[in-house]
C-alpha cells in the first residue's frame, strides 16, 4: 500500500458590478469562501481517504469588478497493489 498526498485547488470567481475596483467583491468573496470551507473541510473523497484540510489560498486576479481567488486543500489517499 502506498500513501499519495494530493492538493486540490478550487477557484472562486465573483463580480460586484457596483464597484469596478473590486473592493465590494471582496465581501462577496468572503461569503463564498465561508460556504466553500463549510462544504469541504473535513469531507473525505472516499472511505479510505483522509479528510480535506485547508492549505491556504491566493489571489488569482481582479479586473473590471471581478475577483478570482484560489482556495487550496490537501488530502491523502492510499493505493493498493492488485
């Protein structure tokens, strides 16, 4: 049996048309981050897999009222030789 460490990135994109500089979109982004974390933290993709853990995040970009953020998670799973 071999343990495989895996990283998963989820990109969140939001737009707040009332603010072209993106500052208002940050409030929307924070709400989406909270929903994503509530859904994925502690969830295990399979019965023998480790639950997902938060591993950070980073700004992907912003332009014309859009904000893109990548939330990062890690997990591990095992493969067995057949």
